């Protein structure tokens, strides 16, 4: 599966997780749409976040 990089998550992504790679990198929102495509975004709606992971 090749992730699709976007600035913000599309509207059809209903749930996402946020991954933070330390203090120097901005967090990334990961979610999949109704077709099963994986999206990696810089921003996303807070209501879709299920969990936040700090690495």
C-alpha cells in the first residue's frame, strides 16, 4: 500500500490516528478512506482522532 500524502485529510476519512516523531517533527495524521486508501496528512479534524502515538 502506497500512502497518499496530502495537507489535510479528505472528508470521507471518518477516523484517524496521530503519530508524533519527537519534538522536532510535526505530528502526522494517518487515516483511510472508504476505498481503503491510506492518507498521510499534516492536519486533520480533531473529531476523527482515535489515538495519539508519540515515538
